C-alpha cells in the first residue's frame, strides 16, 4: 500500500477533463473505482493487486459488475486515453504517478534539510554565530554596534520620535458646570429632601411624598440627554407647579359635569396636553447653553 489514507482529488479538473467528458457515466464510475484501487497499490498509481495485474474476471468481481461489462467499459476508457499502460500492459494513472513522484522528491529533500534551491540561498547568508575553523574563531559578517553607548542613544532617539500614547487634554471646557442624572445627584439616599418638601407645601401640594415618588420614577426611567439636568431643584419646582396647575384644571373640568363620554374625551385631551407640555420643557432644558452632551457624566 502507498501509506497515504487520502489522495488528492480536484472536482474542477474532473469535470473539465475532455477525455472524461466524452465517456459514459458508467465508464467514469468505473474509473473512480480503479483510482481507489491504484491509490492503494504499490507502486502507487498502478492497477496492481498485491503486485500482480488482475484479470478481467478478478477486476469485475472487485468493482461489482459482469466481466463483459468490464471489458466494454475498459475499452471505452482506453479509447478516450483516460489511462495509459506500461510496457507489461499494466494500467496506470498518469496524474497519480506524477503526484507520487513529487511526494517522494519532497520526502527526500526533507531528509536532506529541505529544498536544495533554498538551502543554497541559506548558505550565502551571514551566520549570527561565528564558525570555528582550524581552531580559529571566525568573525561574523553581521555588523555590530561599537559600544553600549550607541545602543542607548539609538533607543532614546526612537523614544523621542515616537508620539505619546495619551496626548495632553485640551483646556477650555474643564471649568464649565456639568449636568447629572437624578440618581447621581441624590446618591444612595433617594428620600425627599427637606427643601424640596417645603417648596411643595408652600405651593399648596397635598401630598409631596407621593409626587416625589412619581418624579423619581419618571426621571430615573427616562433615557437620553433630556434626563440630565444642571439644577434638579429647579426641575422639581417646575414639576410641582405644572402638577398643581394640572390638578386645578382637572377639578374645574369635574365641576362642569357632563356625560361620561365627554369626560373621557376631556381626560384624554388633558393627558395629551400634559405630555406635550413636558416635551416642550425637556426641549427648553436641552437647548440651554450652560452645558453640552460631551460634558455629561453618565
């Protein structure tokens, strides 16, 4: 056997080979079977079974067809010059024998140190380690630096030419005030601050704690630049005033009475107005000139 558990097979070459394309499908199938037998033969690429050329009857039994069919298909392949024969009449694959020759040459070169053409080029290159000839240590052809001082100068020069990884930051916007998110502003204690409560009571709000919970839920859940404020106390004051005005408007609408259908429509309109008012407030605060997006600490 050849010792190789695999063989090279190029589908593009197989489908584009004109000598194969003119053969029938049965003949091409037989040729694949013969390639498998030739790959395992010695020498590789020859149609031999244990060193002997098989008869038509033996070969027909191996591939699983009748001897008459084998003779006809072999004649078709030979007429198309798909294979060749040796002087003794042994069928062999030209491509497989050529590949086997290349493999043997590569193995031989590997045992001798590699490709001879590449080895010749290596012999001309200077060696890093000086050779010893007749007891005398030969000097290397590789240039060397005169002293350690030259090495240090070379390193320092390269360091001076290399730009720093972290260039100095530009000055100008470091003194500007930056906005924060509500959770950053409050820290771990998210309870209602005393001054916030006092303002809500002064404005006549009946339940500052409940309103504070709504305020926190809204701004903590909100995403984007509009959730960053420069003055959260001012934001709270606007929130309380707007909530008080909304409550008063809702009370007036309730006193007007009317059918349940008109009440539902009024409620929906009020909800839309509240949302639009809050969006306008966010837009005004976002357009304020005190800070910009790139100054925000998230």
